[in-house]
């Protein structure tokens, strides 16, 4: 049997591999996410192209390494993760952060697999946080 072991050093950093929609209208990308997907390597000017699928209540995020019209600026911290103010996106798509704020698992897709072009796309499916907690209380 052939093995191909790679050392995995112990780190004190948290391993949070999610995308957070905050109650104050931001996407937050934890340090682990930024490092895993090499966002800092895309350059100092990083932007997000955002898509919304109303029928599936899903958001697609595509990271773009240059300024273009209609994109959202991503603020990448030198030591930590990244944030992106998305208030206008939320308002335009009638997404209520009181209902949907929280941490979301994501799926990474090749753009051609979901009918888009460009860089890889990260998709989150919004869940109604208030309904989920209500359902748990009813069980």
C-alpha cells in the first residue's frame, strides 16, 4: 500500500469553515475560510459578485480580484478573515437579516455547473432561523 502522508501541524486558530450573514448587513468570512480558499492571494483589491436565487432562497458569491461595476468591496484583514457590506443586495432582494442572520455551510461550484461564468462560486442556502428554532421547540 502506498501512502502519501502530509504533516498537519497543531494550530491554536479556530477552524470555522462557514460563511456568516450578520445582523448588521455583512458577509463575514472567517480566517480559516480565507486561508483555505487563498483569498489573500487574489490581491489587495478583492470584490464579490453576488447572485440571488429567489425560488431556492440561495445566494451565490463569486470572488473577483479587480474592481468592476456593480461589485461589493471585500475588506480582507491582514491577520484575520474578511467582511463585505451587502446592505443594498439584501434590500434589493428583500432578505431580512433578523430572519436569516447566522452561520451557513457553503458548497463550492465550478461556475459552468450552475450556469455562470468566471471564478469558482460559493453557494449558501438561506434557512429561516426563527422557524427552525420554533420547530425544535415543538418537537
